[in-house]
């Protein structure tokens, strides 16, 4: 018995020693503490944080306290939602500025709406182009979240043409493509150096950076580093993670020590929450910010500017010089062996150590990444500066859903009116919803009430048969509603060839101002799935104006008024 016990003790000791040696050899180095100091006009913060209001585990107060311990000056909350919740007013908690935003689920992926001042009158959902249009209408900016997440349901499947920003790195996505043994090893490392262990799983997100670079060749788009903090984890889906104990790891403070977003302010923070929120959001909107992997080194003091004839512009700006006489400068304070990589239109252009000065710049979009010795992941990623007009690519027309437009020769389009007085107008609805049709002074009035309860496909539709009309190119109508809403405009294709009443859709925004609309069938997409393929629209079976639970809450009711409804038909296809 004693021999067995002794053998067990020796074996255990040997294994413990082996583990200790392995940990000592493989443990990521601690984050370097640099001599540099952030100036008062650079504020360090964390972006993309979830609270217990959605799938996070901590309260707003918990998060602010963790940010204060991590030395941050602001946090941006991004709970999941549809923008119908009134945003929390900005406030200082534990000395940290707390800014409220919302992460919205669209058909192409997730979009963060930042800078909204009020709640939306209807749920923001559906095609990303519509959601981003609504965010812009409400005065916000739209940021594409975790665009290349290993989880296919979270990866971005749309265009960046209308987005304002993109997450170049997302901490919650970085570990999801690693093997179990790698994750197990990092879990051991996290006991000693949690933030560094998480950062050791990072890799340079090549595809995301390529997508961002391609987009910035047509229009300004800023990038952010997303913490995507939940203070807990869920292996599948994005439902609520396990709470408490070991499952409340990594914690908010640890995550706040992985990546930060430094914003370059017009002036120092004042301590007044609304004023300071304006300073932070103005800098983010303008592209005057840069990301840093804090778990590599901290603080990160970075500057980049373009110069010409006594004029200097910062990140996020355009310098209108096309004769090759512009100069770009970049520097990192507090460390001399950092490598600066300058990219032009997404391609490597120049490099330097500690500082960089490049003269004679041709027109293009320029940005800088900074690398520390022995680390293949950028430590700092700056936002672009455009010299001249940039490189403008030709993009597809329409809403970025394929752009396979047919050019209709002048004089070949004729309008087929759908009479308001026609008895062919009818109602379609699910069993729990109701709708009625009325005619008033040359207008068609559509009143609806969706079934209440949980969303289960409730809808109400105003429908007119199109008599299998050939050659339809556009739908024209005037519409308005007493309350803001988004109305779905749909066509139903004839049954046959394996399809039963397949529907294609687009949508329009309505308020109490009558507006004429002309929607092109080139911009329609299947009502049940996203795709870039264009519809077969010759002929169509019927026209539908639909209110459903994509952009209306169950139990909601309202009125839409119509006039001047017609089909634009290409005579050459008849």
C-alpha cells in the first residue's frame, strides 16, 4: 500500500512539474508597460459590450466599475435589440463615460447602431440596406459587427457600400476557430495572465482587412476593435451565457485589457456626459481613432497625418492633392523597435521603425499598422487618410444585391394604372390578424391590426392581381402613414416550374408626408431568404403591400393610404 501511495505521489509530482515547465515555456509574455503617456486629447475606451439586458452577465454598474479598474475612460454598450428601446442617456459611472448603442440582427449579419438619440417607432430588421438606411435617418452610424466570424450565422453576408464602420477584430470571434487542445492550454495560461492568454489566440484577420481596404477605395469607412464582452461564454448560438463562477470568465476587466479603441478628441473630456459623448462619437464618426491590442503593450500613443503646403490633416480626413506633392507622417511614442507598415489601397507601400515619413504620395487611400517584434498580429491599426480623390471603383447600381439592371431605352416604358376603385383589391392575412380596405377621395385606405403574442409570422397584406403582366420593370405609388413605419412591397410570381407563389420583396419608409415612390424590380430579393440573384419577373401574378413582424410588433395596428398606383411596363418585353 505504501509503495503504491509513494508511486502515486511521485507520478503526481512529476506531472505537476511537467505542467509547470510547460506553462513556464509556453506562457505568453506579460504586456509591455511603456513610458509613453496618453495626452488629454486621446481617450481610451472599450467598444461592443453586452450587459445582462441581453446576453451579457453583468449590470451596467458592474461594467463601469470593471472599466475603471482597467483605466478606461469610456465604454460603449451594444446589447442586442431592434432599436425600439429608448437609449440610455450618457452618464458617468465610477468615473467612466457610459454610452449606449444597440446591436441589430439583419438578414446579412449584425449591425451596431451607434449615436441614436431616440427609439425607433418600429423594429429595425430585415435586409441590412434597409436597416442601415433607417439608422442614418435617425442620425446614427452603422458598424458591421464580427464580419468574418467563424460562426456562419454571425458572419457578414452583405455589402459594405452603405456601412460607416467595420470591426477589424472581434475578441469573441478570435478563439472560435482554434482547436480544443489549444483552447485548453490557453485556459491554463489564463490563470496567470488572462488578457495575454486571450490575445495569444489572435491572428491577423486577412479577409476582414481586405474587405475593409476594398471598401475604403470607394468611400470612407472607419474600423474599430471590438471587445464583444459578455463576461461568460456560450458554445453555441448567442443566447445568454452561463452566469456565475467559472462560467463568468473571462470577466469584463480581463476583456478590457485585451483591446482598446483610442479616440482623438477635438478637446479633452470635460466631465459632462452629454458633451463628452459628443466628443467621442464625433471622433469615431470622423475616423479619428485607432485600435491597440493592449495585451501586447500599453499605453499605445499613435499619430498619423498627411501634409501639404502648410496644411495637415489627421486620420479619417481627405487631403485634396493630386500632383504627388503630399507627405505622410506616422509615429508611435514610447517604443523604438516597433515596425510601421504603410498600406496604399490595401497593398504594402512603405515601412519604417518607430516613425515613418513618406513623401511624394500618389492619390490613394493610406493607412498604417504597427507591429511589435516577434508578433504577427498588428499591435496598432490606424484609420485611413485619403490623398486626392482616392481610387474610386465602379459599383453596381441598386442596393448592392446583384445590380444586374436592365437599361430601358427611352420611350419604351408605359404605365399600367391599378385603379383605386377596382374591386380586385383584396386582403390577405394570417388567421390572427385583421385588415380592411376603404376608399376616400381618390385614396385607398388600408387599416391593419396584427395578431398579438409572440412573433409567429403575423401579417396583413393589400393585394391586387397583376393578371400575369409581362415586362414589369417598376412599381409606382404614393403612400403615407400617420406613424413612421416600414412597408414591404412584394410581387408574387405565378405558380409553376416547382414553385408555389414565390414572393420577392423590397421595402419603403413611410411617415405622415405623402411621397411618390418608384421601386425597381431589380432591387427585389426573395421574401424568405437573402440572395444576390435577381427575380424572374416576366410575368408576375400579383402585387402586395405587406405589414408583417419583420418591421412591426405583434399586436400593432395602423393605417396606410395609397394613391397613383401603377406598374411600369417595358413594351419591348410584352
